[in-house]
């Protein structure tokens, strides 16, 4: 993992990596402290680009999230990936300590991360979301106008909450191998879809205990009731975490399918005909 220690203090200052020309790690003010965030911009080209918030999975900011942010940025976007666990520590401090390419290592990393996931309640997440949207809006190179968001694992919940909390801003929302998107809880993310105006694309993991067929059907009904344009499908044979190439759950075919569907979502909602 990159050395993300010794960052400058809060504010616009940041450090650019020599081996990732278009990517930087910044610090931004958040409701309960200072949060790190990866910022990725197109590797080539100048001007203004639509903004996208990328919500990490439970394993946190790390090289795989940086790679994904840069890939999206190279489609013509400015991407912000915040450390949503900033209350618990810096990204480097929270980084997985095991080899997640083995099932045993991934399970151990998951056990370490689950308390942080449970602790990020809706009452904490919603003020944070306001900060992430404001930070994205203030980034150099980020165009005014609609933004997109995409989330992975528990990050899919944050993406949906972002679309519901900022309907005037969020035009595109993706959620991939998400968990807990449609539950019996009073603050379940799917209940906020009535406020959303975005177009949605969901790619659920197959046989996912955190998002089973009944939950997928409940989400589908909520999307339809809200009158939203959406794709809400299960990726056959793809396990929870299928996009994460640094874990044993990685499924290249499903991951590439997700990138294709996400790009089509972002391009058709955030770019004009001349940009496509």
C-alpha cells in the first residue's frame, strides 16, 4: 500500500504521487474531524469535467480504490473517494493487515472492518455526505452541474443516500455488490428513493447474504414506486466483493461488466452529446 502518512494539515494542500500523475491524496474538513480523500483526474486533457463521488468498500482507501478511481477519471471525470471511516483513523492506519487474496485473509480483514461499518450510522453518514458533495464541488477541474456517485459493498448504501439527500445534484447513482440496501429498518437506504431523481444501476452479487433475492425485489419495487429509471440485476456467479482485485472475491468478468455499465450510466447522464 502507498505511504499515506505525513500528509499536510486540513485545507486545500495535498501531495501528488510521482507514479500516479493524475491522482492525489487530499485532506478535507468533515463534520467530526479531518478526512483524507483520493482525487483522480483524467490522465490527459484539460478543462472542466463532471464530478463523481466513489464510496469505498469496507476495507477502506487503498491502491485498489485508487486504481478504480483513476479508471473512472480517465473516462473524463473528476473523482473524489473519501475515507468515510475518518473518525476511526487515517487510511494507512485502517488498511487491511492480511493478504486478502486468500479467503482466510479476506475473512480476517472483514472481521476487523465490520465494527467500523456498523458504527457508520445514517445519522453520521448524512452530515458526512454533505461534506463530500461540497468538497467535490470545490475541486479544481470539477465542472458545475450534475454529479454522479458509485459505491461498493457498504459504500453502495452511501451512494444511494447521497442521491436521496442531494436530488438536485446527483443525476447518476451506481451500487455494486452492495449490502443492506433494502431492509426492514426505519432508515433503510431504499426508503429515501422517493426523494431521488437520479438514474440508478445496481449490480448485485449472487447468493449474497447481505442482499438476497427478497431484498433485491424490495429495492426493485421501491425504484418503480419512485418512478426512477433503473437497472437492478444480480450478476450470476459473482460473489460479494467481485470488483475488488486485491481480494479472493474478485471476478474479472463481473468486474469488467460493472465498469461497462457504470461508464454507460455516467456518460449518458453527465455528459452532453458533444462529450460522448
